[in-house]
C-alpha cells in the first residue's frame, strides 16, 4: 500500500502505513457476532457479495 491522504477541514494530512490502525470488521452470523477475518475463503467471498438493505430505496404501496 502507498501513503494515503485524509482530508481534514482545509488541509490534507499524509499517513504512512505504519501510522495507520487496522480496522476489524465484525458481522452477525447465525445469531452471534464474529470478526470477518476468522471466516474461511468461501464465507469471505459470500460476505463481499452481500447486498445491504437501504430503507430509502423502498417504495410504499
């Protein structure tokens, strides 16, 4: 990975990879929560293909 920029107010701050904090993603599977990093390759693929519900897109009536 290369250095990334984060826009804060008016200025841009460059962060190096070693300055970043890894974000852990959790999801609910079969009624309990677990980190996606513990998934096998098949489950990780299924998780990436999920479509999330967006209430604003639903039509009434």
